[in-house]
């Protein structure tokens, strides 16, 4: 017999995410974790730091030539990252 407090775990987790407003942070984590899948292994190896501030993805790379190439491809990368997260999380990518 079920008691009145028995609820599916998925419902409880969704409620916690909504209550503590964690959805934005979880989407940011999706972006960071999907970086290698979107840009490929070679670019990911040259990525030294990756973080999100004010809806901007800040990417530090170790090669000026790669930074230049990535700058030209930033709109495509941005589109793929947001698609991987399932919603628009990042408005801009800044390569440093």
C-alpha cells in the first residue's frame, strides 16, 4: 500500500530543480560538457579553460592561430552548443 508521501523520484528531482532555480546552472553544465563533442577532440585538447559568465562562454586556447580560426566559426559553434543544451544558454563566445 502506498502512503500519501510516495512520489516518483523524477517528480521530486524536478520539484527541487524548480524550487532552488537550478535549471540555468544545469544548462550551463550541459554546454561545458558538450564542448568536446561539438568542437572535436583536437580543439578540445588545445582548450585550456572554459567557463560561462553573463551568458558569454569564455574559452581560453593555447594557440593564436586556433583562436583566430575559432573566432570565424563562433556563430556555428554557438548554435551547436545551444542545441546540445536544448535551449539558448549562451549568447556569445569569447576566445582568449
